[in-house]
C-alpha cells in the first residue's frame, strides 16, 4: 500500500512524528494518472482516502473492543468507589483520578484516532486536531503521576505511618491530585500550539487535510519528546521500582515492627499484612501493564524522531509508520481498558462491588444482604489502618 513519492497523511497522535520524506498511495488510485484526467473530472474521495486494508479492519475490531471494555470498566470503577464507603481509601482516590484520564482517552482519543487511521483525510476540524493529542498526553501524564503518588503513599504508610496520616490526609490528597493535573496540563500544553490542520490541493482535483505538528525546527520537537519520555516516564518508573522493591521486601520478608506487633495482636496484624500485600500486588501489576503498553510507543516515536532526516531509511520509515506505529499506538491506548480488568482480578473490594452491582440489577438477589454487609465489615479495618482495601 505504501509507495515512495507522496506525502504522508497520517492520523494525529500526541507528540508524534509527521515525516515529510516518505509517502503513501491509496488503493485503487495512482497519482501518476492524474495528468491524463480532464480537469473537471469528479473523483470519489471515499475511494481515495478510505483505507480498509486487512490491518485497518483488524484495528477497527480491536478499537471497538477497547472502547466498550474501557468505557464500561472505568465507569464501574468510579461507581464502586462512590457507592461503597469502604472503598474510599487513599489509594482509590488516586485510582479514580487515573480512571478519569482513562475515560477521556476512551471517549475522545480512541474514536478520533481510529477514524483518522481508516479515513486518511482529517475531517474533525481544527479544535479536535489540537485537543486529541493534548488530551491523550494529559491522560498519560495523569496516569504515571497518579501511580507515582500511590507508590510514595504506600511507602510512607508502611515505614512512616504517622507521617503518612498527616502528609496524605484527605485535604492534602486533593491538593496532590490538583498538582498532578497542573503538571500534566503544563507539560503537554505546547501541543495546543504546534498542532494544526494543513490543507493542500492535489492537482486541482482533491482537497487533502492533515492534522500535524508544525514545530519551528526538528530539534525543538526532539527536545520536547525527550522531556516527556524522561520526566513523565523514565524518572517516575525508577522511583516506583525502588519504592515497590523496598515495600515488597518488607511485606514478604517482614520487619521487626511487624514481627513485634504480631506477638501482641496476631490476628489483626496478619489481616493488615495480607491486605497490604494484595494492594501492592495489584499496584505493581498496574504499573507493569502501564509500562508494557506505553514503552513500545515511546521507543518507536523516538526512533522516528531521530531518523526522520535520514534518506537512506525512507523505506524502513515507511514500513514502521505503516505497520508498526498503528500497533504500538493501539497498545498504548489499550492501557485505558486494561486497568479496570486488573482491579477486578486482583482486588477483592472491586470484585465485591461487581457482585453487588449484579444484585442491584436483578441478576442475582440471593445473599445480597450478606455482600452489602461485607463492605461494612471491611470498612472498619481499612479506615482505621488505611490498608487500601482495594
């Protein structure tokens, strides 16, 4: 499907590359024959810009599944945390924040990205051209910073519980969430200015529109992408790696504080320890999934950045942008649908919420009182010791 002589017309994604030195041709159409056509010839745009290749049909199916699972799953997470008081823990406040970013990706970024991948002409206007990459970038920033604050809060809850109660009070957590959004908004604000719709006329027959980034220079773009990768991906992951390594060692191999407490309050301490272990397992899983989903995108994006001017790699660039880039893009976006699945598989609290939701909707009525009371029983421990009963 790719040729080597026409400009690339690709969907807009956050801090993404729009190379000028490689191109695509469209199915059932060749620009080589335009000179032989009468000027007044009416050309069907759909035949030229619509790309229903096997890869894109595969992407349509995947994007559809991600959209449905992600939307229902994230709404379920918010419902459970709002509905049940025992789920309103410190960790879950940050998870709700992460979920809000995921919903933005699901509702805005996925439909526009899929549409612009299948239909090669940008038809969504100037506003969505600026907002789509901006919102997706914000969602990535909110996700990684929320996970970072969770790891720090877990560390303090285990090693400095008294400090944790003060530093991570409800008021302070709300301030932290605001800081997370401010940092994310500020970090990706350049995308609002560099993204715009570029209109061109193809031999007087067709109007082509592309949403692309227009930087003053390629070096400016490289600096921005390196900043995003290092500050909002690498550094937070290093901190989380160290924090969860220390936390994991403490929870699974014990420490003097926990062992002394066990002698006095064996049952209660064991319950707290098990809850903390389950919480840490779930959080580590969420962090790993985030890294697996977004790291390939960053690697491919940076590779394109630093090889865009190399004419010897034009064919390879075209192959990467045509086949590899769409796959790493959908892998990154799929993270918004994976998170709720992790919560339900690794969290007893969310599983109980799912059961309760089914009871309320009449799917299951038997023992509904029991499961509702189970939330109340769990709330005492989770609220007293902040074990993040998730």
